[in-house]
């Protein structure tokens, strides 16, 4: 390999090169220890420092104080579709904005609670974020998916709710500042903006831990993991190690606010290129467009495969849209450098000129 490709995959996604290089070395030895990260005890001093450092960095980056608990869990965001209503109560309001909120609603209904869809954009193919929410007094919580990887939409800002707001932030966590005053719980699979697949972050207000019923199986209780510092059982040590490296990398880039400005510039440049040519058509309404997942189509039939082949030949990977909707998708998470977006824009212009 002489040059790394620009990886636009929706997840597992690109990671900062310096993080990958340091992790590569740690596979053989953590510093001068003579044993690698995959070999050390999850209760030993070497991993304890890694675990606590990652946790502290994430709390600081998220702006969470002493009234919050941060957990490292397993099972992906998909397990949180079940754990959230099990721990907080199943009579909840959900906003339906795409594939992942559909799955969250389906899982919650299996628990037998009164699940209410407070708003939906399904009638227009999930091309927008609803603006009017029919929220019920007394709901256990309100659930939203902050960014929709499949459909390419993103909440411009989180809604204000009386019930605790639960946010699936798997695909845009730490990509922009979040007003935690609006939030009761955040969960996020790591494999898009945080690190590799295998660990799920849960940020929960400590006061909500009191809702966890005693009758739940041990590993499904948030309190189990809070009381044991996310080490009740063996945690995914390598994934958490890399998450800690990514958190340190975010700090080195100037923090979340600096990355938000860079992400906005990347997205605007890419959307401008799509909007400039009649050969391309964005699939999300402009006011709801994601800064993480740019979804679009080629307006002439039969050109998508040629586009993808040409992209791969130029080292632009992972541009095929989700299998459920087709089309094209460029995921431009935190670790995608502006140079990668510039390379994709050049290719978009070249391809459009070749098929004018």
C-alpha cells in the first residue's frame, strides 16, 4: 500500500491515521510493558488507567458534569432499543425519522408498553425532520434519532421536551456541541465517530438510574454497570482503548466546536457540488440535510455502477447507498479530512462533465 484511500463508509467508518498508528503499536506492547492491549487484564492497572482516562475525556468533551453517568456497554445501539424502555419505562413517545427509529419503535412495542409515534416523516420517504411533535403529558421519555445515516437527515437542533429526551446519537456524537439541558440519556455505537465497533456509549442522568426496576436481568440494568464502573463483566478493552485515543485526537483538533465548524464546511462544499449539476440530486430536503451522511442520486439511469467503479479507481471508497434505498452516500464523519471531500468534489465535477 502506497497511499490510504478516502473511506466514505457509513460505519464502521474511517478513523484518524494517528489513532490507527498508535493502536497498531499497542497491539504488540503497551509502552514498554511487553504485552499488548489485547492481552492485559481488564482489572489490571494498565487497563484501569486507559478505561478511566477515556471516560474522563468523553465526559469533558460532552460537557457532562457530576450529575451524569457514562457507561461503556456492548450490544450496539440496537440493544439500547430494548434497554432504554426496560430501564426508563415503556410508555414513551417516539419521533419516526427513518430506519433506525423504526427499529427502536418495534423493539419498544415488544415490551408491551404504550408506544406513541409523536411525529413522522414516513409519508415523504423520510426526507425531512418533522417540526411539529404531538407529545403526551406523562410519557416515560421522548426518543429521537439525531442523525439518520440511511436517509441523510439530521435534527438541526434537539427538541425541548418535558419528559426526559433520549437521543440515539450513534452517527453524530461529538460532531457538534449538544445542549445537555435538553437531554436525559444519549446512546451511541462507537463505529462512526468514536472508534471501532464493539462498544456502545451511554450517557445518562444519575437521577434516571432510580427508574431501573430490580426485576430486570442483571446485564440489562443500567445500575449494574454504573455501580461497577462499566466493568461488571469483561468490557471490550480494545474498542474502549481506541475510543480513548479518538477522544484525545478530538482534543488535539480544538475540541467539539472546532470539529463542528470543519464538518459544516465539508458538508456545504459537498452539497454545493451536488446542487451545481443536474446529473445529481440530493435526497434530503435542504433544511434537514445531514452534516454526516450526504445522500444523493444520479438522475440518469444506468450510471451508478460506473460512478462507483470510477470512484474506487481514484481511492474513494464506500460511496454506495444503503441497501434499503440504493443511490449514493458519502459519510463525512469527524475523521474524514477536508482533503477527502475535496477529492470527491473533483470526481463529481469530472463525472458530470464526462456525461454532460
